[in-house]
C-alpha cells in the first residue's frame, strides 16, 4: 500500500539504520549517510505523517543566527550557512538544485537590564572569537541605524548581519529528502510503536511498526522531534524533551517601514522581523508555557491582542495600524534540562542514537547534526565538529551544557 508517494510497508525485514522521524533532522541524517563514502548500509526512515503537516519543520520561522552563548552552537550555524549558500555543490553539482542565499537582516537582541546587557557582552566575546561579526550598540546607536524604533528602557543591543537572518529551510528539507530517496534511502508512512531491547539491556535488536511488522536493525536514530521522549521511553530511556507551544503571526502594516526590519528580540520575549517586502512576522511563547499534547496546535487569540501587538506598537509606533494575515502554532522540541541538543549514542543501549531536544534552533542546526549523526554511525566518533558536549551522559551525570541564547 502507498499513501501519496510513500509506501506503508518496508521492502525488507532488516536494515542497518532505522531513523524514527523523517522531517528535517531525520532526512538530514539519512542524506549525510548516503553522502559518506565509508557508509554502505541500508537505511529505513519511518515517518508517521507523509504530509509533514504538524511537524516542527513545517511550522518553523526558518531563521539562522550565530548569536549563541556557546562556541559549538556558533560553529554549527556557520556550517549551516556554508551549506545553504553552497547547496548545489554539496548535492554533487546537481543542476536541479537551486541557488540559495541568506537574507542577512540579522538578529537584534535588546537588553533592558544591566544583567542582560552583561550577558550580551559575554556572548559577544564568545561570538567574535568564533568568527562572528556581532556588534554591541547603545540605544542611540540603534536608533541612528534604525530610525523607526522607540527604545524606552533599553540600555544595549546586540546585532550580527553576517550569515544571520532568513533562509529557505523548506527547500533544503525537500532536497535532503528527495536526494536521500534517489540514493536508496527507503521512506515508509508508518509508526514505530515498540523498540525491542535485547535481554542484556545493551542493544536494540528490532522495532515494531504500527502495521505489525517487526524489523531488525543495526542502529536506531531517534529523530522524532517533540515526540522524542515517547520514542526513547519505548527503549526504557528517560529523555527530558517535551513539546512546548510557540505562536507565529504574519502581519501587514498600513505604513510599511522604509528599511529592512531585523529579527528583534524584545525583553518581553516577543520577537518580530521582516517577512516579505510589505509583511512582517512576529512570534512568542505561551504564558504560562507548559508541555502540551502532541496534537495541540490551537491558537491563543488573546495572546496577540493583549500581549504581542501592544509590544510591537510600543517598539515601532509606525506599527500601530497592522493587520494579521495568517497565524499558526507550532511545537518546540524543548530540552528542559539545558536547552541544548542531545546527540549521539546512549551510553548503555549503544545502538540507540539521539537526535533530539533542539529547543527551537533545530532547523538551523540540521545540516551539522545530520552530518555528525552520519559520522557517529559510520565511525563511532565525530570527524568534523566534536558534538560530545551534547551527549546523553551529561544528563545522567547532571552536567548541564547550558545555552543561554534561547528565543
């Protein structure tokens, strides 16, 4: 049986690698496996929704930044920037692959306390050392550059316009998936409902699909986004990842700005940026911000009227008259432990591989994380960026690797 262009039943009873989840993380890992000359195994991607309608990839705002607080996250974004700008070359020179670029309007963090301003200063030192071009601006310097702002209460800003802004994540996802399938990766529309661990407790020998098939495997990659904890629990593993709801609005302005709007992160937690020539995007978390059901994508319409719009209009008086064009709610795969990725093999169940917990910056990290996962599976070690700080061991040992720059 086939749903859309994706069959529901695997062709074989055994695969070297089974990837649970076929959105951008799972597809990146699959593609990088096919691109590694030292990997010659079989790969099965199990995706529960062939439309990808409710996955985090489909709800992303598709941005990239280098303004992180840890060098490793900066290096990861720098690889993504190179990958996006040279996508055709990475895809083997395929003439079908489009030329992509990054719309470098930058991120502008606004600090309204000395404590947060000091955080921006500390982060900038890390960013500059890693090759970013982050600038610290006083309130007057921001207004001189972007005359439309009103910055009452703001004491410092931080902005970088090198490889920081919007990119076409949907096209990269499409080419990860398309190219992986053309190279022999098998995708099925099904669901992993059980992960079967050997009696020794050190290895997974098979997974059970919702349609009843039991498929043996060499390695299992958990790329199931906000559902990651449920997938891990099938193997008896506790994973501190939960779905957190995030709201997005696209709006038009009666008086559009005459210059590009950076992605502005207000101290309130609301952010807003350029979207199209005459449209803008805004986003914020729920308040309160609990874990939600996997299928809960309901909008909180009062959130716009009572919180987001007033903040935007305060910061940019020209946006007093704006109109929502469209809106949606999506889910972060939120790592409640330290807001950072969880990557690599489980220390005891050694063929269970994590690709989880990106806490809102997964899309921009997908190329580096897919490459790292392919390296781990192929070599048992990282060959490019050392992702060991993201290992599951830090959770077991209660050693947070904290990322402070979370939106």
